[in-house]
C-alpha cells in the first residue's frame, strides 16, 4: 500500500538522486602517491605511483559489490574490505591505523567528483518553507563522519531533519528496517511519507513495499520498477506535487 494521507515528509536517496557522481581520476592519483608514503613502501614493479589509488579503489568496489550480492540487505564493514584490497594490490601488511587512514584518503578523493544537481537546493528550500519534514536515507558503506562532512561541504545538511546512512544503521535499502528507521526518525507514518530515488529495487520498490509513496527522481530511468510509478519531470514538479497534495479539500 502506498502513501494516501496528506503528506508530512519526504525521504530522499543521495547518490544520482540529489547529486551527480563523476570519476576522480586526478584525486585518486594524488591519493595513491600519498598512500605509498603512508605505508612507507616503494611503488610496486610494473605499477606507476598514480595508478595505485585507482587499483586499490577498484578492488574495494569489487569486494563491496560481491558482499552486497551475497547479502543485499545488510551493510559491509568497509575497513575490512580496504585491508583486503591493500593486501591484494600492494606488498604490505597494514596496521589497523594505516587501513583507516588509507580508506579515508581514498574516500576523500571522491569529494571533488560529486556535484549537487542544480535544481536540488531550490526545491529543498521550497519544500522546507512549505512545512515538509525532509530525510536522507542512503546506501553508503563509507564512514558516516566522512559522509556527513561531504554533506556539510555541499551545503545540503541544513535542509534535512534526518540523515541516515546504511553504514550507521546496518541495513541497506530495500530492507524494510531501513525505511522503518527513516520513518521513526522523521516521526511520520508510511502513508504520509514520500520517497524520491533513482534505483528500482532499492528506492522505488523498497519504498513501495514499506508503504511509502515512491517517486522516481527527475531524469532517471529505474528499469525494473513497477509500471505506473510516478516520475518527476523536474525538481520543481516535486514542489508542485507537494503543494497539490497539501491543498485543503
């Protein structure tokens, strides 16, 4: 059952819903050189220093994807995967402190490649003025402190009443527990809460199964979502839908 009451809140996915994500080739190159200094090792034979960050990052992505394939509803312990990746790519037995510093180096290199979509902030601002409670629920295995730092840097944190990452709650969308946590923190019921996202299984069908009204983010195609899923034509369209749904009578 989808939301039918007059709405009180809207939840949002993060990656590719609110932001565009590029590939930080230069950032990873810099991180790789710093990584070699951190680990106090020379560049391995057959490898350039500027390749190290990209290779470790790619290995982590493979490990994360494999873990999520085996268990799509629970989040991974990211530092253990970084440790495995470092050992696989480099001749090193890193300490726990080095693993954490290496992970932070590589994760921070992505910041420059993540850009807030142009229409997002005006829409969030308009929704807040109209009394909407706003929440963020993101499948992000990375450290919550780093992710919150990224949101602060992007100027997004202040728009949200609730910010949740899978790395801190332990569950990944489409797990019912992830959406239940969002609703609890927002203080709203499922049938008075909307959810905007870009992924069919995690966002659209996950929200629908939890009783929220799913909305496909502007300019996204969620292959595999149920026919008839409402799709936003623009971020201004979201504001218009909110106004119409909240109008008396």
